[in-house]
C-alpha cells in the first residue's frame, strides 16, 4: 500500500478552510485572549484589539514574528473562519467603536464557525481517501450539513448548538481511523498512554501509526516512515519533522505544521503550506 488517497485530488475543496488574512478584518487579533507565556506579543483580554493591529487590519510586526519568536502568532490558524465571518459583515468594523452587543455577535459567531470549520477540514481530508461507498456518503452528508450551518446569519450562528454535528462527525471519523489502522495490522494500533513527549522516533518505521490525540511535544520524527500515520488532534508543538515525508500522513492541520520544526526537505500533503518560520 503506497497511498491511501484518491488520485487527482481537487485542492480547491480545502480553500474555504484555509486561512486568508487578506480577506479578514483581524478577528483573531481582537476576539481571542493572548498570553505572553504562550508566545504572543502581550497579555491581552478577549475582545480587545492587539496593540499591533493596524487600521487596515494588518499586523504591524508580522514580518518580525519569527525573529521575536512569537510562536503563538505563528502557529495560530482559524481554519478560514476569519474570512467567513468577515464576508457576513456589511462594512469593515471599527473595533474600538463597536457596541458590546455587535462585538459579542461577531466574536461568538467566529468561535462557532472556527469549530465547525475544523471538523469540516477533517471531513474534507476524509473525502479524499479511498473509502467504501457508504463511508463516502456519510462524509458527503456531514460536509453539506456543516456548510449549511455556517452559511446562516451571524445572529443565528451566534446561538447555534453544534454539539450534535460534532458528535456525529467524530463517530464517523473515528470509525474511518480504526478501519485504516486495521489495514496496517499492528502498526496502526494506538497505545494506552499516548504520551510521546520528547520521544526519539528518528528513522523508525511508523507506517499506519495512530498518533491521534497524543502528545508529540518535542518528539523526534525525523526521517520516520509515516505512511498512513494518523495525527488527528495530536499536539505537535516543537515536534521535529525535518527531512520527513508527511505527504501520505492523515488528518494533519496547518496549526500542527506551524507549531512543528521542519525544513526545506520536509514533504507536506499538497493542501498544507510551508510556514515562513521554516525558511529562516
């Protein structure tokens, strides 16, 4: 088995869940709580604009994030929720003049859409796999349901209960993960204690390895064989993936890649991009 994916994937299906700051009004820099200890410029309460956010919604220190080692800013990704919410707004917001009610509607909707888009990202990856017809149909139904949820007005999205959608999606994704793990025999089985912090897996055969929801902080995966390895929800902060082929690994997100340590020889799936921090 040298691939799990369907041939000729249409990469445009990932675009709605891929961050595009040029089409966003700086939502992440306003809506979220920041902490210096987590790699952000300052301590900041949710709902307060970052001091470095300019009137055109661009970051004043964006080009210096890597130099200043602001890992929180560099790793963050909203799964395209920022541009989705911005597209609902009739005019660019003045964050300092916005009424508390208006701000709450926008921020709550942003949080909801981000959660839905994260699930849609995983479902979109699943849709590219060589699955059974029944699994494909389940994925398609959930994708349509998620898109319908986020296409409504902000007033509806703000108070939307997405628990059922997330639970149904989680069950389908988990079943898919287990089925794929079975194809790799013993390689795909998860450990009872998925804590791999600092573990050295350099050049190891990790075909089909189930790393889902595991701690991979500062683990070494350099040159490991990660064909079919499942990274759904894994914490990959400072994980060494230099000189590593991840092109056929499963359920990776841009946040994980941004937080990891790679280089020009790291091979990513075609729907992910190389972080600027790797180029320094």
